[in-house]
C-alpha cells in the first residue's frame, strides 16, 4: 500500500496538468485537440490576448490534457508538440526561464515517449532552438541537432539540423563533442524524490561513478535558494526529461545545464532555505541529497552574494556567484518527540532483480524475508496494536535508500529490516542483530559488504559519511532495540529448535539503515548458507516463531521505554 502511494506521488509530481486531463476526457480526443487548436489560433491572432499569461496557460493546458487523457491516440504527440510551441511563444513574451524550461519539457517528452513519431525530429529541432536561442546552452543545442543527424537522417529536419550542427561545432569544444560520440561520458539516468513535507530526499542515478562538487546559493530578491552539483564528464540520459517538477517537498524543480562544455550542472531550485547532507552510494553510483528546512524561516541565512554582471545566461551568473560549502552541516533540528509507538515500518530485505543470498538448495533470501516480514507485520499489530507498514508486499526491487526514505516519509517510530545471513563457510550458523554504527569487527564489516552489495573497501568509504549521518541516527535506542529483539529471538527459538546459536548484537555500516531518523535495526534471522538453517528458513514454522519473537522483542523495548501501556 505504502509503495503504491509513493509511486502515485511520483506520477502526480510528473503530471503538471493532471486535472486538465480529467476535465477533457469527457470529450473525444479529436474534438479536444481541435478545441485547443482553436484557442491557440485565436491567441495567435490577438496581440491583446497575448498580454495575459493565463491565456497562454489555458492553451497549453488544453493540449497537454489531450496527451494525458489519450496517451495512445495519434493526436498525443501532436498535442505535446503544440504545447511546447505555445510555451515557447509564452517565453518570447515573458522572458521567464521557467517558460522556456516548460517548452523544453514537452519537446523532450515527445522524443522519449514517441521516438518513432513523425514529430520526434521536429521536437528535437525545437528543443535545439530553445536551448540555443532561449537558454544559451550551446552544448545542449549541439547534442539535440547531433541526435537529429544521427537518429533521423531520413527526416525532414535533417537538412535544417546539419548546417546548425556545423555552425555550433566551431563553438563547442571538441572534447564535449568527441566524448558524446565515443560514449565515454557518464550518464545521468534518473532523478528521484521522496518527501514527507518536512524532509526531502533527492537521488541522482548514474551509470557509473562520477566526480562531483556540491555548491549552495542563498536566495536573492530575484531568485530562490538553490543547491547545484557540478558533475564532470557526464551527459543527461536520452530517457531523462528535464526539467523535473515536484509539486511537494523542499525542491520545486530539478534542471540541468552546462556551465562549461565538459561539466553537467544539476540545479535543485528550492522552495525555501535548507540544510543539506549530500553523500554518494555505489553499485549503482548515485548522489543522495537529504534536505531539511533551515532554521529561521525563509530568510536567507547568509547575505545575498554580490550580483554578477547582467547577462542572459542565468547559469553563467550562478557560476560566478557560487560559494563552496563549508564542510558538512550537522545542524539538523530534532524531530518533536512523540509519545508512544504508533507506526512501525518492516522491511523485507532484497527483492525483484536482487535475490539476496542463495542457499545450497536454491532458497532465495528475498522470498524468505518477504514471508517473514508479512508474518512479523501481523504479530506486531497483534502484540502492540500499532500501525505496521511493509516497504514491499511482493517480489519487487527497491533500492536500499528508498527503504529508509519510506520510513522517514511516514514518520515511522521504528524501522526493522529482515534478512538471512550467508557465509562461505557452510558450517556457520546462528542469529545476529545489527544497528548502524562504526565497526572494527571484520565479520560485521563482511556482513555489511554483502548486504550493501559492495566491496570491503567501499564499506570503508561509507564509514566516512557515517560521521556526518551519525548526528541524526538514534544509536542508543537502536542498540537497545537490537538487544531486546536479539534476546527474544534466541530465547523463543531455543525452546522450539535445537542448535540455536546467539551471535549477539553488533554495530555495522549498513546502507539500508543509513539516513533513518528513527531507531532502526537489521535482523539476520539465520544462515541461508547453512543446509540445516536453510531448511528452517523455508519452513512456515520457523518463519512464524522468528516473527513472533521479533514482535516480542519490540514489545519489551517499548515497555522498557514506557512507550506502551504496561497491561498490553
Ligand atoms: Zn540480506
């Protein structure tokens, strides 16, 4: 359920004119399209109407509504193209960067969603024009025209794009061109967001590791605050429609540009001043920015930077005004303490394309963890009477950072990640429970490396960023919760099963616990690599006993902290 909500939010954030789609769907697509076209022609012929922004937006809404309501109809790409052209017309009047961005967004959508349509190369050409003339992004423009020449050599835009490409080639340095052609650029593949109204997490996904710098700008009269990343030797992926708009959270919009040809700049336009924690994760490489509102309301924390000489190129101005961040920010306001244990997020480890560890008889960790997590949710509801949410309730892939983001967004009181252990030594067996912290223990670091899907060296890198994140982690509560759960697991299972071994509670550097703002633990319920324990993990009886025991551990933890009424 929670996952569907997350997905819905992302879809809603992507649909600027979602409501318009609902209002036109009473008509048929052709009529709706012709109505929008009629309003477009009427706007074109009246210079008086063109003075009012709402008239432009009205036409754009009409066209976008057609594409939203009937995405498979032949008019859909047509309507997006007209929406883009109208937005560009609006830009000629308003000179607002947002309007040029809006045009770019619709043109890019055609290329991504309807690459085989007759209008795809026209949309690329319009995107190139918008980038070159309106946004002064010659590298972006070069790439648009280059794509027409490469991908649409038989199209009607080819003879127009070719001379533009030759002219731009003189201005775009060869390294920017040759990299693009030889494909050695890293690719920014996706931009993702989670928000709970208070905190926002932005994740940039790449196809490989990149070098990047983080910069922040406080707001000015003219312009809101922003954070931007300058990323070396990277290009936006062909599947990425930018700018990306978010209708909730601290980030209003994410857009890309090229301050210099070999650098991709990703700009987060913020709704207000924030504190940011930025770190990177590997396999696959991604940059994660966790944002919380800055103290002191919307007023910029620092005096506005000196104005750069006036120029049409806003990104060039940002470059001149930028200030390096002074290290990491630890000043994160504490959450208001809440009485009681109201909501628990249970995370079934792995899933989808990530099977987790695989036992000697082929049992997959992801199946065991899902079955156990579902049972745990039931027992927690029964034992504590609180709300329990699963990060996944079926066999789907979830990136590690999304799991704590769900818990943070739901303002959960506890986060419990369920796993099964594995070792190259098939004789290894037992139960252990982890919480997030530094670890000097080699075995703990090995378990973390496996669960993180990284090398041991990369776990070392992770420990460096832990230093920053520790400020917000509930270490004491987490270790206490881990101790109660581990104690209950061993005690309860020993009564029903032979050779139950207590491997204890350990700190460890686990990605999946990173960034959680509530007490959080990772339970290794048995060794799937051990033939006896693999059989147990597969059995409903062991799964049920382990789930009961974890719920009992949580109940003891809550009672010790007086989080629930003692008679429950
Ligand atoms: Zn696992």
